[in-house]
C-alpha cells in the first residue's frame, strides 16, 4: 500500500471481499468498502479513512464489521448514518460546555 504512487487519474487497488484502496491523483489514499445494499441489491460504497492513518489491519477489521452487519440484513451505510443522526440529536440536547461554565459562574455570582 505504501508503494502505491499517484497517477494522472484515480485508480483502485483491491484487497478482497469488497475492501479497496483508492489512490487519488493528489497522492491521497483512501480505504473504501464496496457492497450491495440488502433488499435493493444496489451498489454502495463506505469510506473507512485515509491511509496510513487507517492501517490495513484496521481497514480489514472495519470491513469484517460491515460484513457481519450485511449478514444480519443491515445496511452498514444506513446504520452509520442513523448513529451519526442520533449523536447529533444528543449533542443538540446537551448544553455547550462553554455555555454551561458561564451559566454555572453566573449562578455562583448570584449566590454571593
């Protein structure tokens, strides 16, 4: 993977079972997982991260996690999106830390 060099156009190196490394003309290398959605059978692609920050070993682990979800009939892309939306909703319902500190300080001043 470290030997993959940038070319004039993007290209992919396949690792197997849908895992691939996409090499961009800029030289960036991105781990991707190509799969078919349960139910519809349409092709979809998940991003796992950039190489070398995401190692081959970790990319393979993430591929296996996604394959387990697919075996259970769960679309890993839809699952990731649902988790992100749930995290955003939770973050929206929690007071911002700086705001919380300011409110705590003001209530402290009121008590004095």
